[in-house]
C-alpha cells in the first residue's frame, strides 16, 4: 500500500513540476516542424522564372516561407532563348524544376508533361471566379487545370501625348477614329515619313505585328482562325496593309526604324504593345510624354488581345502537391500585391494583376490600368510574338508574315491567304491542336 502511495506521489510531483516549468520556465527552442507528407525533412521547390529578377521575387518567397517553414524555394531566372525546347527536354529526362513558366498559348506543347492542379487546391469554380475568362480558355482542358497566372497582359494602345494634342485629337475608341487621327499626326516630306501616325502595315518593322493581326482577326465577325480564306479575313489583311498601300491612309513605311524605337524617339503617335514595353520606353526616353489606353474596337464588338505567362508544375516533379500549394499562394491577393509593390519601386509598373478581384485597384493606374481594364474581353490565338518558342507561335507567325509581304508586293489578299491557310493547318496538325481555343 505504501508503495502505491509513493508511486502516485512521484507521478503527481512530476506532473506538477512539468506544469510549473511549462508555465514559468524559459521558452523552449523552436524545433523543426515534422512534415506530414514524408520523412525526408524540408522540401525544396525549384522554380524557373523568365522575366522577374530574383530580388523582385524574394519578398514573396520569404512571406511564403514564414507560413510554411518546411518549404524552401529556389528561384532561378532562365534565359528566354530556346527556353521552350530546353525545359521540355529536361522535364522529359526527369531533370526539370518543380515549377516553371509557360505562355498562355503553350498548352498544346506542354499538356502531356504537366501535372494538373489537385482539386483540393484549385477547383474549376474557384479558378473561374479568380481569374479572367482567357486564363480558363488558356489553361483548362478536359476539366483539368494545368497552370495559373500571376499576371495578365496583352496589347494596349500607347499614344504620344504631344503628338495627339498637336492635332487636337482624342484617344480613339474605334478603328475609324484611329485612322482619322493617325493620318492627321503623320508628317511627310519629299524623302518620306518623318513623324508616323501609327505603326501598322508591315511584318518587318512593326513590333508585335502578329499580335495586332490576331487582334484584328478576332475582332472581325466571320473570321475562322483555323481557315483564314474567307472574305472577312481578306478584309483584315487589306485593312492592315492599307496603312502602307493606301495613299489616303498611309501612316507608316517599310524603311522606318522599328516601331518601338520610333515611339521612344517621339516620332510615332500610336503604337501597340504589351505592358513590359512601357519599362523599355521609359528607360530609353525618360522625358517622353506618353500614356496607355485600351485598343480600338469595332462598333458593337469588344475584343482584346491577351499574351501572358503562368506557372505550371511538370509531371516529373516529386513535390507536386507542395508546388501547386506555392502556385496557389503566388496567385493570391497578398502575393500579387506584394510583387507589384516591389517591382514598382524600381520601374514604371509591376505585372498587372491576374485576379479579377484586384482589377479596381489598378484600373485607374496610368500604366497598368489599360491592361486590367481589358481583362474581361481578352482572347488569344497562336500569333503571340516574342514567346521565342520556335514552335506553335513562331511557326504560325511565319506564314502570316509571308501573307503580309505577299500583299505588300501586290498580290490580292484573298490569294495570299490561300497559302497562309495551308500553313495554319500544317502547324495546327503538327501540334495536335485542331480546335480554336478562343473563338
């Protein structure tokens, strides 16, 4: 009996001592968190980025690691040269990253080697409610989500304020207004165009010419992107090249410097480009007075041109769940706002928000506002410039370049499009994409 009493007394004292140490003793050291998904310790995610420097992503990564100390993130900025083919090769060899960036037109080339988002991380409804419709069109197939964007981007209309004010012009809302003002801003002499009203009409010195053509084609009712042999498609090609060929509408010429250079020098009134060009232009000419607006429209039809990047998880990753959890964070309000703020400290703007619920925060911004304002009307096709993919975009663009050049050399647009259409079918067949993603 005495032994039992002694045992209970010892237990009671141990419990009391433990409580007093917990309550009043020194704090316990922070011990590593045991991971529920394995016994290997910390998980390291390797992320391949393309455009943002590591220092601009550092704040976002540190914020995530505060909440997930079991995860380390290694961010590597890759060169855009041969990025598509290099990343595909390494993924197939099992040497790829846990997360990489893909363009919104690349799913036909990447779908077979990507791990879709677990339903517990991204449901289709949540994805649709979070991002603009073009993101769903770009990255969701057969009920599976293959990538999520941290940005939205595409074409917008850059305009030189001094040149526009010089002709008492207003920002054009439709294409007829655009033509009228561009013609007024154009200054010529005997040697040719000195000040161009609009960079349109060529494939050689109009930066993003294929995006502009894509925009016009998607805006035009009756155009079939997969079979551009219709009268409506010919009308688009004629409209585009008439900025060179029609003396009454001529605002550009084949012998002028590239359009980005012309705009930066203050010698171009209207210029179409994505958001990142604003950074280049401001760096090239800090004194240039320019603004950015939504693209002109056809009356009664609202369509914008999207070209943007998103994060995806290769099927070769051994950390699929953790990778998608990190992508979910990257596309959160907190992360997108933090990334934008960090970028805006060192340049004219950050990446326009991909989230619909953040649209109003940038809508009035003089630089990013036009890109988020067009978010609900963005569409895309395989004519996105500067993806450097040596694939579906670059091959498609080459056929349209031939069509533009043939028209400039005097061939009837309807005839020129016969060859373009054959090329389009060849490219779509090669990449097993015979259905338009964005009608």
